[in-house]
């Protein structure tokens, strides 16, 4: 997974949590420009347009994510 530079300057960075039973849960979190670790992640960021795979499934997932994020 890569670090994605979102419109407006926020970064979507990968995160991994491990549950008590050992299950790994991979996801993302947003890092805003005023966050202490923003500059560290920015060095690895790619613009959102470059991060998509241009497949129909990917576009559908991005559309659902964007609509959920704006709700």
C-alpha cells in the first residue's frame, strides 16, 4: 500500500492493527498538514490520480469511499 496525497493536502497513510487473537487488520488513516508526522509521510506520497489502478472495480470503490467520507 502506498501513501496517497489527497485533494486539500491531507495524506492517506497505511496502518496495521493486530487484534488480541493475532488477526491483522490493515487500513488507512488521514494525516493532516499540521500533524507532527506529516513531513515524514509526505516524502513517500503520490497524488491520488496516480495511485488508482484505473479499473472499473477501483473506480466504484473510490466513489463509495468518497461518498462515505463526505457524509
